[in-house]
């Protein structure tokens, strides 16, 4: 038995020609072209690598008290599915993130609020993956808050 793949317009034209389509109707529009890049793959979400960075592009920074410090996670993954994570400073959660990772291989995740910088000293920032369970080593990065007060604009 021979199988032939038909395009939607070809099917509509064949039905119209056979009289099975009812009164003549305009053919359905062609589906818009889609482009998927970044190496998407099928299967459940699997995190392969997580890199944490501060705005200086490094895993360490010194800032003044009450500075507006943020961080970024670059997450390499395969597959698709829900990602549940939380940012934690010195082991205390400061922000939770929930999203659906699909069609790609790299996710950039920024903190949506400033990290706590009111207490001088060294602090550890970590991104804890709650779902999927990380099979990679997740390292924390550190920042030092100095005793000097930040500029009124909140710059580090």
C-alpha cells in the first residue's frame, strides 16, 4: 500500500474537486513558517550546566551597603518542561522562579529584585534547582558588602 503525504491546500483542493467539501470555500491559509533554533530536543527537561554571574561578569563582587545588586544565571539544558528554582543568599530564600523551558538550549535567568546588601560582610548567592533535580554540581558565588553607604541612585 502506498502512502502519500498531502499538504493542507492539496487536501482542500482534492475535497473540493470531488464535491465532498460542500459549497466552494476559500482554501485555508498556509501555516506561517516557524523557526526553532538553539538545539531544541525532545524529552524531559535536563539541566546540563549552570553559571552564576554578577553584573561585572564574574562570580565575585564588592558593593557598598544598600547598593542595587543583581545576578544572572546562564542555564544550559536539553528537552523541555517546568523549571522551578529559587535564589538564596546565605542559605535563605530571597526569590522563587517558575517557568516552562522549551525550544532552545540556553536560558538566561536574572534576579527580578535587588539582592540584600544591608549587612556588611561576605555573602553567598546560590540558585537552587527544585525541579528538575540537578544532576550537575551547583556552585555558589559570593559578594562582599562594605560598610560604606551606596550612592542615592543605589549603584554598586
